[in-house]
């Protein structure tokens, strides 16, 4: 059955992969990203429309409460309802904890923890008003189970997503809303390009070597692609996952076992 979906941080990377997969599944998909990525975002919305599904490109900063409320209202206005929220937008920063400033900490938490909270809450309010339940899906990470050194404040922000996902699942079950998170391992996106570059700098190795080193941890023997994560989100958006809530599942090629 076709649903109306919103995917945040969908101009590129995992969010784009999720948006295109959910459109291919037959859903109508609004996409969000920051204003600086508007052109790429419009291109994703166009690609979705070319598959015959409806789409809308909505620029908003997920760290800003009013923008998130407006984004959810715009999605419901454009598509008719909001049935599935994919709170995917996130940022990363590679820095030893001893060098993380209060401003670094606040920015990380603003996007990765408050941003996910605001998206969860605005979506839940909309779904409760609609009265038909819904599915809320968030981006956590393998580091929500096993932190990586030099990604300390990023890891903390993703642990926050895992905790929030559990609490939201408890509170919103009575409204027929399930809440789950996906925990990718190492996905070859712009985010990992940055992590690789900064890890290489701090470990005194050449660019490309850090991702190579961490890739040795992957039992399935290859770095992930957005489609790996999107396939799992497709399941979370479908009725097949109706009896699952509060989980943060690793899609990491077998780095960390639950
Ligand atoms: P990416 O940097 O390639 O894409 C993230 C997108 O989110 C960008 O287009 C960016 O502009 C957008 N974004 C950032 N801040 C935003 C904001 N305040 N409001 C709206 N949009 C914003 O990253 P990715 O690798 O595609 O990661 C997507 C999600 O998956 C993130 O939450 C990330 O933490 C998580 N994740 C990624 C990996 C990985 O290996 N790449 C692993 C685990 C978890």
C-alpha cells in the first residue's frame, strides 16, 4: 500500500538512497535538506517524480524547531498526510575528546540529537492528529552500540538517538506508532570521506588508509552502500515490520554483533 513519506537529509548519501528506494517501493516521498543543498535536493525530487511518484523538496534545518514543524505541515499539505517519517539528517566530526569545544558538542547534539527529537515529535503529533498510526524511523549508527575513538561526541549523539527511539516507542505505541532506528556501519558517502580524511590526518596515514583499516573489521568484506541501509528502511516502512518497535538494528556487514 502506498504511503506518504518524509526523508530528511535526502540530498545525497544514505538519505537519497532511502528516498529513491521508498519511491521505487511505490510510496510518495517528500525530501528535505539544508538550503545549501537545494539544487541536489530538487534533483532527487525530480528523479522521484520521473518514476511516477509524487514528491516535494523542502529545505529546512532539522535543528530548528519552527522549521521542523513547518516542514511536517508542508509534507502533509503536499502529499495529503504523513505516514512514515525517516529522520536521517546528521553530521559527523572527527576530534579527540580533549579537543572538543562546548560549541562542537552543542552543534553535534543540535543536529544529531535535538534534530532527530524534533522530527520524531513533529511527526508523532501529525500522526496522532491523523489517527491512523504511523512509522517513525531514525538514523542511529553502529557507534550507538560501540563508539569509535575520535568520534566521541558523534558517538554520544547516536547513543541519544537509540535511547530516544526506545522511549518514543514506549510512549507512542498506544497511538499505533512504531519507532525504530537503523545503525549503519561504514557507508561510502561524503560523511565517510570526511571521517577518513580527518582520521588519516590524526593518525599520520594517507587518505584512504583509514577507511581501509576500519573496513578490515567488516566480516562481509566490503564497505556498505546506501542501498544496503535503504533495503532495511524499506522493511521498516512496510507492514512486515508492524510488530517491531524500539529497536536500533545494525546494518554493518557484521562488524558488531548485538
Ligand atoms: P552525508 O553527509 O553524506 O549526508 C547527510 C545529509 O544530511 C547531507 O545532505 C546534509 O546536508 C544533510 N544535513 C546535515 N545537517 C542537516 C540539517 N541540520 N538539516 C537538514 N539536513 C541536514 O551523510 P550520510 O553518510 O548519508 O549519513 C546519513 C545519516 O546516517 C546520518 O545521520 C549519519 O550520522 C548516519 N550514519 C552514517 C554512516 C556512514 O558510514 N556514512 C554510518 C552510521 C550512521
